[in-house]
């Protein structure tokens, strides 16, 4: 793939990270970009990532060999409509959205599906925006590529190789299969998590449930803290596949309910055992769709200043703590004190620092 210029429309966490990674690995490639705010373009220019200092019009992307659409899905579709009459025949357009059906259909309707490859880097962070973009975000993260029958297989292979060279683990599939997959392993878990929180909130008439909520409840509902606006858009754009996944989930849930209703201990054991075996064999190293929690636990004597001592030890090593607190309900977890950091490196450093003084526990989640 002969690449001399790449354009970015949208330069937030994902777009900014891809742009930074490309510039680091291929400094000879010119990168141009536009964003919602001039300050973002200015920051990227000052970083030496892009060559333009001002916001761009869509027509400024006419000479690009690749264009990354890095805005919300509905905005990306509107950009695609404008670009179809601007881009050169050899230009490849891709996006980074988590839903592929709508934009793929738009590419077909606009007659440019032979120039469009859907892209979904399955990586992210709690901190958003270009300021938090890094050259390591794609490292060992799955990056799904979707395409139609009109896409030249050699172009797909070349783009696959290019994305792989950025450190990502590529997978290719059609858009419908992708949208069903993310509905099952990302969209439905978020809906289930949010509905579980809502159900407990409604049942918690005197505040007791919130007070004694165990680590298991906190962990399974952690993703409910995601942006409501983002999930509003996802449910709107992937409605069909989410409803498909929902019906499959209800069937599975009903198996548990029926086993309990029938007092079938063998069936109950079988269902929990099968779930445990599948869960225990999930990969733990690769980045996935669900945000990761960097947390560990340690035993702590009940004495004045105990938490402050731990915090001071970590502060001396310049290790930032995101959250720290006593675990009062330890029915299913070890350790008195729970510590959460912002990233893997900080957690590893914190564990190394504290292991000599305290008994430290990590959980393979």
C-alpha cells in the first residue's frame, strides 16, 4: 500500500492515538486532521503529529490515500456522504466506530463500498480527548475490520497489514457479524449492568442494599458508570442486534430460573459449572471492549493511620491512587483494603512497593 498522506476527521482519544502511532512508526507519512475544536488541531500540530495548523474543510482531504473517520457514527455517515464526491478513486476511507451496520449500508448507498473498510479498535480509556491519546493504546488490542464483497481483497490485506504494523491484533468479518458480536459481549453487558443497578436501586427502600453491596455487585456493575449519551447512541444504531442478543440472553436466564423453580440441584450445578469453565478460559491479556479495572487488595491491621501509611508509601514512589477504601463486605474476596490505580503500570508498581510490608491479593478478572 503506497501511502503518502493520511487524513483524520475527528482527533479524540482513538483518532489521536492512531495518528500518534502512525507518526511514530511512519514519520515520512504526512498526516492532516480536523476536529471539533481548533485547540485540538493546535495541540496535534505542536506535537508534530499533523502538518496543518488550522481547521480543515472536507475538500482539503482530496489528496489523502487513507481517511480515518473518528467521530460518532451518525457524524461519520454525514462525512462519508460529503467525501464521496471529493476523494480520489484510490483513496481508502475507514472509521473507528463500535457499530458497523449503518455506516456500511451508507457506503453501499453512496456507491463507495469498494473504497470503505469499517474499523473498530477495541481499546479505550476512562480519560478521553486528544490530550489523553497515546502511542500504546493499540498495543495488543483487537482491531476488527469489516468489508463488503466489492472490496478488493488485496486492498483489504494491505490495510490489514498496515493496521497490524501499528501493534494491533486484526480480525476481519462482515458488518452484521461484527454488530452481533459486540451486542453480545459489550452492548448487552452494559444494558444488563445498568438494569441490575436500577433493580437494586428500586428495591433499596431503606439504603441497606447500597450499604452492604459486596465487591461482586460493584465489579459486575462497574461498567454502568459509562456515558449515558454514548449508550443512547449505541442502542439507537445497533438496535436490531441488541434485541437479537437480548432474546438469547433471556433464554439463558430462563434456564437458571427454571432450574431453581424445579429445585433441580444437578441442573443448577451444571449451569454454574459451564459458565465458570467458559469464564475461566477467557483471554486475560488482550485488550477488550469492556474497560479494565486496575485494582488489588491487601490485609491491613485495624489501627489509626493505617490507610494513610499505605497512601504515603505509594506517594513516595509517585504512584497515583484512583480510589482507596476499606472493604466491609468480604464474603467473596480477600483483603481488607481495596486500592485502584489508573493504569496497569501503576498497579504493578504499587504491588511491588507494598508486597514486602503487606499481604497483597490480586484477582484474575
